[in-house]
């Protein structure tokens, strides 16, 4: 097993679907050398730093190929890789990508994420192109965050994407779900059993107001199906036992009787 560290300079081929989705053939700059790499990547962009382990096949010949078995990709920090990176993501030619990177240097990514309006300060950059640059960058950024959150939490990307679509823009999905896993149930993206099991899996704090209100919502919805509405704390406790849910204190809820609208 050999190791490789460099940055992606050209994605020659990538399988979007088929038998091996994500399989990619690309060229990589490693020091003063250009190395062709192949492997399966969930996402990949020109300019990204790659740290990989694998087998270097046909080394020293024109057919030299580094077959990646394990890898990590990182956003670039140096000027040349940044030019490739910004050009790829924002669909810019080298001239315009270079204008952005030479203006902001190592802070390029920070500027695009936090202060995109500063693009208008760049002399020589077409003002009409700026909205597209910002839109493409934001789309890439949100997609990357969704993929990372899905991988970290062990959830389907489609669930994270659907949740992101109904929450305020810029919400940190992973942080939110660690703090409030039952939002999946309240948003009707998962059944109670699925959301509760996920909460147990990530060792969620069951004493938070949001967790308790979600439990109440499930209890009240279930009770309502049987015509049992306007429950007191005593009856809620009975329902918790019936549904095999740990009971909890109701001191944080001012109403002596609770209906569905109190917990939506």
C-alpha cells in the first residue's frame, strides 16, 4: 500500500450512475509530477487536496495509474489549487478564477462564504457574472454540508436534503439533529419509531424542552386517534407507559390540559 498527497487538476471521467456510481478518473499534481488517479469518490472537484492510499500500477510508464482504495479530500488553501477549485465550482475560466484568487488570496473561500458582495470590488470581473458565481458557490457549499451531515449521522442524503428544504437557509444540519433528533418526526420525514431510535443511537439529551414536546406530540397524536383529547398530566403519564416511552416531568408546560396544537 502506497500513499499519495497532491491536488486534483482535471477530472477526465466520472460515473454519475451505472454499476459503480462515483467512479472517477482524474489527474493529480504531486510535487512536480502529474499522476493519474482512479477510484470511487462521493464528491470531488478540481483543486481539492487529496490524501490517498492505494496501489501505484504501471509506475514509470505512460500508463502509470494510482488506484485509490482510501482517500480524504480537503478544500485547497494555496493559490494555484484555489484557481482550479473556484474555476470548477463556479464555472469560470482561468482568467476570472485567477482574478478572484489573486485578489483575496488564502481568504478566498472565507470571502465567498461570508462576504460575497466583495466580488464587486474586483476590477476586470464582469459584474453580470457575479450573481451566477455566488449561486453556484452556495449550491456547492450546501450540497457538501448535506453530504457531510448524512455521512456523519448515518442518515440518507435524501432525508437531510428534505429537512434542509424546510428549515431556514444556512442551518447546520448535523448540529441541529444532534440537539433535536425528533425534528425528523415533527417534520414527517420519519416515523416516531425511526426518529426515536435515531435519538437513542446518537445519545440525544431527552431532558430538553424540544425532546419532551416531541414526545408529547406523539402521545397526543396517538391518543387523538382513539378519541382521547385534552389530556391531563396524569393521563399523559398513562399513555407514556402504554406506548413504552419513559415518562417525564410536565413542570415546563404551563397548561393543565394539553391538545395537539400546544406541541406542533
